[in-house]
C-alpha cells in the first residue's frame, strides 16, 4: 500500500513541478541581467557583456590587483565579487582567467594580491573584505557597483579566506570556496549562501577533509557541496566549464536574485557531467526572494490540484519527493 501511495505522490509532484511558478521577469527584478540562460550558456567561457579592466595599486589593506567590469552603463549597477588566491600563489598567475569571465556574465570582479604570499586564511579573509570596501568606496568603478550585493571566492587557503570573510560579514550575499583549506575556523557560524567545490583527486585538501568541514555548516544556511570528477587541487587555476556552470548560477541566484538560474542547481544539477558528487539544500531562495516555504506533506502532495497547488503553495517535484521520502522512511 505504501509503495502505491508513494508512487502517486511522486506522480503528483512531477505534474505539479511542470507548472511551477515562472521566474520573475526583468520588470519584477531590477537586478536581472542578460538573456534567458541555457545549459550551454552557463558553461560558456564568456557571457554576453563586453568587459574592460583596470589595475589596482598596493595599499588599502591588500597588495593591489585587478578589477574587471562590464562596460555597459545602461543597466544600472552590478553585483560584485572579490577573489583571492591560495597559499604562495598570485591571482595574476592562477585565477586571472576568472576576472573577464565573470565580468562578461554581469559582475564586477576584483582580483586580490595578498600582502604576503604566505598569509593564512584569516588574513586572506581580511584582505577580501578590504578589497570589497575599496571597490565600493574608492575604486574608479565604484559607481558601477551595488554595495549591497557582494560575494567572495577563494582557492585553497584563499577558500579559507572566503569562509573567514563570510563569517565576519554576514551581509555578504554569496561565497564560493574552491578546495578551501580553513585551519582557523569551521563553518559553524556561516550565514552566507555558500557553495563548497572539491576535487575528487585532491590530495592537498582532500574530499574527506571537506566532507568534515561541510558537516559543520548550519542547517539553516543555504549551501551546496560539489565534487569535480577527476580534479586535483589545482582545478580552479585553469578555465573549467564545470566550475563555470556551477559558479555562474550560484552568483546569479544570490547576488542578482535571479531565479532563472535555480533550474541548473535544483532539484539536481541540470548537467552533472564532470561531477562525481553533489549535495544540495534546495530550494534556493535569493535575498529578497521571500522566505523558504516549508516542504509540503505527503497529504498535500496527494491533494494537489491540476493547477499544482496545495493550500495555495506551489508544489515542486523536489519538495514532494523530499516529503514522500520523509513520510515513508523505514516503512517499506
């Protein structure tokens, strides 16, 4: 009996998921930038916006770097992200490919050179925050940046820096630590939407280390864990379509409140090629996108009408499936 009812729940979830609420239009979301995305477009090496760059001299709390930005001035301000490299590394040598790539998708990017190549995670976090403050308050492109929509990215020790920055500044909208080494803190106080990206064959910051780190993430924090198949520790230091199609949706959802991009991450990856593991906490609700609705009960799924609603709440496939799994756990 339970198996039959579960099948009915999943079937209703499928039907309801097909009529889920359409993403907000540009008129509804003033931060939406660019054309409707596709599986191919989010994996592209370039987006649709022309870009330019300007160098940053040392000072202001970090050792200078480079700013990349969209040249279009007709759409208002842009969300922005600061990127810091790993231990003994330079942004110019390893992560510079990310600057024009992210800018072409509609973000202002500041690549950070660290005060010392051997700075630890907390020092790199401090410099990420200093770079964002410089970008929004003093930089020559400060009038292009929305200071309320900021994020951080870092690799290895720089990934630990991204975690440190997120924990110290919960007003940040997104963090993407890439193979992060975080010796000074775990994720226990992280409130910023955070996507951890790991390399399956990383022997420096191992998947098992990152499993343990991710386990400290608060359940209420919107987060994801992705493991790149066959990747070693240096996967973020070269252009990578798998990293691209993960990072672009994450930043678009949480910096631009653009729900057109949730389809690529929820209920599962739209393209899972090159990914050996993926753990999500769907649904992803961007800042200003409203509170996350509670998952529907199995009864609500069964009662859902042809319009795909249960007590006025849109039913989506992953929500009904999660509810069904919870209802029937251990009852087979």
